C-alpha cells in the first residue's frame, strides 16, 4: 500500500488503495484516522463555508 487511505461512501468504512472505485470514495487521506473522520471533516468545512457565505452576503 502506498500509504493512502480512503473513506468508502458505499460501505461507510475506511479502505486502502485497493478498495472500491474512486468514484465511490472520499480521499485520499494520509492517515487511517483522517479517512475515518472524512464525513465529519466534510460537514465541518461545509458549515464554515456556509457561515462565510452568510457573512459575505450580509445575512
């Protein structure tokens, strides 16, 4: 394995490079832990971007 980790959206689990097709995964991540937190990280980033949009738009 080349040290990449992925979060499979189909199976809701962390996979190495030899997992499901990339179209079904988030990543790559440098650590297994980062891949395991992929959905949480994405949600936090989306919230931050939404908050920035509200500030930009004056809401």
